[in-house]
C-alpha cells in the first residue's frame, strides 16, 4: 500500500505541475494540516482515493469551508483496509486564537479514545499536526511537542506516528524520519510517500518527497 502524506506546504509537484503518473499506486492520502482547503479537495479529486485529515493550528477556516470529499478524523479511530488510524488536531496552546490545546486538554482528548483503542486492540497510525515532545519539535511554545504524544507511542507502540507543524526548513531538526522504539515518527512537511508492502507488517520502504 502506498500512502501519500502531506502537510504545511502546497508542493508545486502536487498542484501547479501535477501529473498523476508520478504517483502510481497511491491508495490513501493523509493530511497533517495547515493546508488550504482547496488543495485537499484538488488532491482527493485527482487521485480519486480517500483523504483523511486533521486540522493544523492555522486551519480555522475549515469550520466554514471544509475540504470537499475529505474526512476529518480528529478525535476518531478509524479503520482503512485493516489499518487502525487515529487523528488528533492542533498545536500546543500559545494564545488560544487558533486551533490550539494545552497539554491537559490534549490528554483529555486522548483519554476519550482509550476505550476505542482497547476495542480495536491497538492503533497502527497516529496522525497529528503537532509533533511528540522531544522529537522534531521546537523550543518556542507554539512548536513544542506534546508529552502525551510521547506517552501514546510508549504505551501503544504504533507502527507510524505522522505529524506536521515543524517545517524542515526551520532547522529545528533536519531529520524527516526518526525511530522511537519500533515506531517510525515521520514529518510530513511538503509531501512524503510511505510505501507498505504489507499494511500490517513492520517492514516498510520510505521515499523522500522533496523534489
């Protein structure tokens, strides 16, 4: 299974110069947020594949103008072709004017999902906007990661934790992919292709999408 991961930047290779033949076999699109609504609607139309998203801290307009044909999975645990995918929107609180959460508020969102996680016997992909604390995050309040995301990784050991928010050109951390235990933590900035030979196996092939 090939999954197209997008976040934070409208990549010209996926919009201005889009050619579907450059992305053969994509079966699913995951968005980590801070992208224009029209961009998500464009991609779901061109690929004709499911697109699941969480809002970034700047995606306040989604309330009035949500991406057409796409599904918001914030606060949900869904299953797609055997993959259990959990979504959590927003960034660390830094004033409250955008899509922001305190550590306590985010812990409460997660607590409300624990029964579903237990029923589904775990989670394979966690899709967020903000990074986990200490992984790909920054020092300023806005770009700090959530400790509760680290706790999620430690407790449930998902195959993948996919986030956005911290741009690779911020020089905060130039790694796109980091390994935490057996979990691949992936920064979605721009776009990235995750190719899974077996959706339920740990062996994966990662392809950098920076063109």
